[in-house]
């Protein structure tokens, strides 16, 4: 999925939560940095979920993100 107006990366975080690949662009450095931080957090949380035993995983990723 392509998000040419990335902002704080809400669309890309949603893509990560649903196992999709996304590409985003943001011209404003402030929003770029905020989005970068949000993406790093989302990836870290997804890695933690994937390491859990299947029975211990939450049924909805929204409950942990």
C-alpha cells in the first residue's frame, strides 16, 4: 500500500498490524520523525507478539498497540 502523505504514519502502522507491506512519504521532518518512532514501536510490538506461544497471543492486536 502506498501513502504519499504519510503524516505520523497511521496508515503504515495499520498496514503493519494487518500484516501488509506499506510505503509512505512525508516531506515535513517533524512528522517524519514522529512517524518513524511510531513505526519502530509497531514493529517491536509485532515482533513480541510473534514470539508468544499461540495460546498466549491476544485475539486482537488493537488490545496491545
